[in-house]
C-alpha cells in the first residue's frame, strides 16, 4: 500500500509540473501578442499624424461658377424680354455690337435708338446701323435704309395707330433687343425682340423676328428663299434635334415640339423667321404670351445643309 501511495504522489507532481509549464507558455504568448498589438497601434498613431489631410489642404476651385453662369445665360426664363435686356434702355447714345468672325466682315453694326410720341402712342425703336470701314465696298446707306423700312413696316402691321384718342386708347411700342447673330462680307443675320402694350390690355404682346440681308446685293432675304426643304427641318425639330437657346426654361414641360411647329405651313407660304450663327441654323418660334411670346431654337448647320441655303 505504501508503494502504491508513493507512485500516486509522483504522478500528481508530474501532472502539476506539466500544467505549470503550459500556463507559463500561454502567459508568454499572450504577453507577446499584447506587445505586438501595442507596437502596431503606436505605429498607426505615429504615421497617421504624419499623413497630410487632403480634405484640408486643397484650395476650392472657382471655375464652376463661371461655367454654370454661361449656361444659365443661354436661356432666359422671364416672359418679358425687356426685363432680360436692359443695357439698351439705359443710354440714348448709339451702341456698337461687333460680331466675332474668323475674318473681318469689313463693317461694324451698332444700334441707333429713336423715340417718337404721338397723341395715342409712344414708340421706341432700335435700328441696326451698318458702318463700313474705309476699304469696304458695301452700300451701307442702301442696306440701312431697307432695314429701317422693314422694321417700320413690321410695326405698322400691328395697326396700333388705328386707336381713337377720344377713347383714351394709347399704346407703347418698344424694341428691346437688337442682336447680331452673324455677320460676314456676304451676309448679315439679326434677331429683333420687342413688345407693345395697349391701354386696358391684360398683358403686353411680345414679339421677335429676324432680318437676313445679302450684303453684296443689298437686299433682304425672306425665309422661303433660304429654306429648300421645310419637311426635313420639321422632322429634325419634332425629333428634338433643335436646342432651345432663348425662351422659358420650362417651355417643353408645358408644350412639345410637335405642337409649337404645327402653325407653320409652307404649302400656304407660312414659314418661321430664321437666322444663322457661325455654326448653327436658328428658328424664331411665335408663342402665346403664357409661353413667353417667342422662343429661339438652334441646330448645327451640318444637320440642315441640304435643307437650307447656307449664306457662306
């Protein structure tokens, strides 16, 4: 019995010794793991402080404002064009508008403001005036005369002078913008915008039309002369190939391409006024007052080269 008890004690002693060795190894390993974690955290903190913060060192860019401003200037949202273009209303002196062309057209175009008043009306006109340089062969006197005559006829077509002074019916007729869209030695394209108001009317009438002049012959060119195939133009328009350049911003939310071009019928000689820029063909679309009175739409000339006569 003594022998057996001695053996049992030796076995228990060995077991405790092994357990102590295992526990020591575990504690050592745990210590090493903690040390590694502490060192890693220290390195992260150290290198994190030395890393530059990109969100605080970059200067804010300023080009965004200039780009967005250019876009919003393309389309006017007001229904009254006189509110959008007041530069011509602040001075009585003639203003000069020079078209940016690759080659000089040999002339400048300025505006000449004239105001007249009668018993029943007040008229403010802004006539484009062609001023040739010394070497130009343009007959500016004839061209200016026919442009002035055309604009006066457009005003007379409204029959504003037919009012009766005894009935206190008065009107105000005003050209608010004269915009040179294209000018070259051969061709001049201008868009005229204005409005007139008759006493007791619910709202003014806003109008817009174009003037296209052959600078070599000194004659005005009508839309039916420049348009070869209106069906092609209509197709491009209804497919949304034209871009709204001036008018109510939400115009196409209130109407659609098909409806606003439906009024033009070449078979009856009814064409929209048209104009040209350096790379675009434009149309002046007449609209009701609630839709802004008018809108300008443009398409690249490359898409209508077979449907219109290009002036260059």
